[in-house]
C-alpha cells in the first residue's frame, strides 16, 4: 500500500496523490508532502522513490531492510533508519517482532518505508488526517511526531516484561522448575534484543538533537532532545530489568542448590545412621537361632537382646551426637 498526504496552507489536506503529480508538489516549498510505503515490493517503490531524486545507495538501503538504526546526511535530505520492537507474551513464551522504519526527510517532505504495519506510523497518520495542526509546523516536526510515537511504543513492552519478572520471582521461591529457567532465559533474550535497538537509536536521536542539519530547524532540536531523554530512560530501564533477570537467575540457582543440599543432607544422615548397623549385622551374621560350632554364648538369648539394644540405641546415639556437632 502506498498512501500520501499533502498539506498546503489555506487549502484542505489532500490524500492519495497520483505519482505523476509528486514532482510538481515537491517544487512548492510552502507545502508538506508525506508518502508512506507499507508492505510494498521493491519494484513498486523504486519508481516513486526515484521521483524524489534520492541517491541510489540510499534507495538500496531503504529497500533492503537489514540495517541497525543510523543517520546519513545527504545534504538536501536525511536518510534515517529506526527500529521498532513489539514483544508479546504467548503463554509462557515470548514473541518478538522487530521492524525497520526507513525515513527520508527533506525541507518539505517526509517519505517513510516499512515492510510491516507500525502502530506509531498509523497513529501519526490518523492524527494528521484528523487535525491539520499536526502538519502545519514543517517536515522536521512531523518527523518528531513519528519518532515520539515510535519510542512511546516501547513502554507497553517494558511494562509486560516487568510484570513477567515479578511473577517469575514469586515462582523462584515457591515452586521453581525447569520451566522457570526457560522463562528467565526467554526474558533475557527479549531484553538483549531491545538493548541492541536502543543503543544505536539513542545515538541517532542524539545527532538529531545536537548536530546542525540543513533540513532541521534549530528551534526544533529541543523536541528531538526530549525523545533522546526518553531513550536514555528506556535504556536505563532495560539495564535494570536485565539486572533483575540476572538476579532472579542467580536466586533460582541458589534455591535449587539449597534444595539439592537438603536432599543430600537427608540421604547422608540416613546412610550414616544405618552404616554401623550394617557393620554389626554383617559381623554377627544374625545367626541367633541355629548356633554354628561351639559359639553358643554368641548366639544365646542374652546376646540376642544385647544385639537388639545396640541396633536400637546406636542410631539414636549417633543422631544425638550429630545434633551436638550441629551437623543436622
């Protein structure tokens, strides 16, 4: 889908403009043109992008969709790559979808290209269609609107991850299981994917906020600085969540090790208590009812009761001794 929007002061907003009319509209510096490519094949996008006289390397980058966030200054326009991540919890698993948003920013136009629908772009489009004031402040301000909505879209994912970490922390102490470990590693992968996006995207916004570009009004830099502050906060939240996941993982391993130690401790106590009994019964052979040879005193009634007393009292005595040694 290719959709377009054109604003000229004093006239109503036009939409779905024919491609043949674009060069004429671009020559009017008082207007603002926004062309959005959604899930369009390269052969359809290429002729329209060539209308804007973009460099073929910038067009190739936009159509490949394989880049991390970056900013290229081509003099009369900027080529900007931003990433958007949507994280959804599907049962115990997490589904992450990362999409690339390519933006060309000129003095009187904005061109956006993305393979998948992006909620931030749709929201900005609807606000421009609903209220003309959103397109009255120039192309750079429209870029700010798109970027601001894009960055704000990370917060729902961050809140979902935070809630998931709280639930896992409760499970770690109550009923840890291998599934708990799988959930922790899934969250760790999601946070790592988000971090790979936030770091370079933060640098892009830092350049827009501080560097001098021909197509950005100096008075609008403060808006990009505000988005940069939001990205810094998101990055700090990401680091905090990663620390929480790492702490939960360490706690999980500690709880599992403690439980294993308790099991080994119980088994060791049982083994220790029955080891002397095994020695005694093995030595005497428990032959009390048919004495071999002339060893009648060893297999008589007194010896039987003495053996029975040893069998009962020896484990009890060993247990009391281990308690005094604080082994149990």
